[in-house]
């Protein structure tokens, strides 16, 4: 039974990017997502795939440049990286706080 849904631009872009990272169609990826956890790679695997793309775009930016679309994609991937790494950054900063206190004493 065919069903049509409308997604906001951000969600549609994310779905498309994740499908591309897995080399499947957007429709195939949406079906996997809707089938639940057994159809979805865990978050760390999804992050790894997005991060590989991010590194590729960073490399290409420094060796020939990016198209406007690629630059926008890199900006979005950088935002995702910031969110993904925020908990680790917070823990590292908490760990460094004791050293900062020692340095200031």
C-alpha cells in the first residue's frame, strides 16, 4: 500500500544523507528505519559513516575546493560532529578543571 508523507527540509536532508552513506535509496532507508532497531545500524556506526564523509569533504576543501552544495553539506556535518562530540568534550573539560585549579594555586 503506497503512502506519501511530507517531511521538513532538515529531516528530509538527513534521511537522504543517511541513505547515501549506506548506498541505498531514500525509500529503502525509510523502510529500514520504520522497521525498527533491527533495520538500523547503531548510532556509532552511523556516526562513523558520516564522519568519513566529513573528512572527505574537509580534504577536498583543502585540495581543490567544494561546490556550494558540498560546502553546505560540510557545514551540516560539522554541526552534527559538534553535537556528537559535546558529551566527550564536557567530560574532558571536567577532567582538566582539576589541573586548572592546580595551575592557579
